């Protein structure tokens, strides 16, 4: 009986993974086809060999990098959220808890409003700000080890303080908010291959590191006492997983801006469909994150065409009701 159940479980997980790949391929094709001007499949294929055509320029230089960027944004944020939920032992944890969003936000606000000459270095500077905020939270939370509750409390305090700094800067520079508002709303609009290549490099590194964290994430799920009894260094594992999660989220925020709810809701979906074993759940979260972000970005740029709704706003509209559903579901289970 147990072997039969294991077989069914493996079959179900395999079906989910295959379905995710198929959905991702379909969404990518739809995203390449539709926009302010729509193209057929044959036009897209022909454009690959006609480098002087307008279709080639639109598909290769505008839509394809945006599709790839959406995929990596979704994978990185979903993987970051999955690792943080294991670290905090809290299904409501997301990258904002460790200060990634607030740290990057302060630096981006300074660059946009105070030193616009440094806009070319924004991805690197935003990453430095995010990493600095994350380190500060862990320093404040450290007391003979890292406790998830202290991380959450320190994160809440630091995020509030940094949010106040961002608000103060915007008040002082209220005449020049267009660029920073677009970044803070999270958008993939007007992104080129240069930004896409940056996230491909950093995202690939982070995702590979995340896969190496699967064993540690499963151990943390057992609780600190059980993990210690197994001879594992809980504090060190928690710091390493948090560092990888911060690296993933900060890389994404630095390139695409502030995008919420992906790291929160996608791990829940993966957990419901594939179980809590990170060996299958983490890769599943990556694929589902790519699907969710690509779908949201495609909806945002086409639903009120020729205008675009920033990705961060679409995710808030989609993610808010789902988050409320999770709260209601959790209450009923209790």
C-alpha cells in the first residue's frame, strides 16, 4: 500500500511539473504574439530569419527579453519566498521581512531623486542597499543565535524606519517622482537585453544555490530541537538560507523594482499541489512563480492597451484576494 501511495505521489508531482512546463510555453508564445500589434506564429518564425524586418525588432529586442525577464523574476521571488518560509517556520513569510524591499527602496529613491547621474548603476546600488538592510536586521535579531520571531520583529522595525526615510525623500523632491514611482510599482516595461542579462547571471547563481539548500530547508521544517538532535547547526543553516533568499530577492528588486505577493502566494500553491518536501516543492515553486509573473505581466500590458499597468500593481490585485483566502482557509483548519 505504501509503495502504491508513493507511486501516486510521484505521478502527481510529475504531472504538475509537466503541466507547468506546458503552461509556461503557452504563456511565453502568447506574450510574444500579443501587444499593441499582434503577430501570428508564422510571422514570428519568419522574423527569426529576417533581421531587417520590423517584426524581428519587436519580437527579439522588445518582447523576448521581457518574457525571459518575467520568467526569472518569478523564479527568483518564488524561490526566495520558499526558503524564507522554511527559515521562519512561518507560511506568511516573504522577502519583505528580511529588509530586501525597504533597503533597495531607500537606495533607489536616493538615486532617482538626489543623484540621477548614477541611474546606470541602479541595479548594483539597489542590491547593496537590500543586502545592507538584511544584514542590519540579522545583527539586531542576533542573541545567542537567530530566532525567527526576533527576525520578524527586527524586520518590521527596520522596514518601518526605512519606509519613513523613503517617504521623507519623496516629500522633499515631490516634483521629480515619475521615475521612482515607476520603479516602486514594479515594472518590466522598457527593459532591454542589458537588464535581462544581468538578472539571468545573478538569478542563475541564486537559483543554483537555492537548490543546494533543499536538505537544510527540509531539516528546518522539523523544528530546531529535532534538527539539533540530528547534528545540524541550526543558526548557521538559517543564516545561509536567508542569505541565499536575500540574494535572489535583491537581484530581482534591483532590476525590476518592487513586486509583492509572488514570494508569499506561490510557495503556498506549490505546497498544496506538491507537498512540503522541498525536493519537489522548491523546483515547483520556481516554475509556478515564472507562470504567475509572466501571466500577470502579459495581462498588465494588454488589458488596457496601449496603456500598461505595472506588474507590481497587477500582482497586488491578484495576490491580495488569494492572501485573504489563505487566511480564511487557515482559520477553518484551526
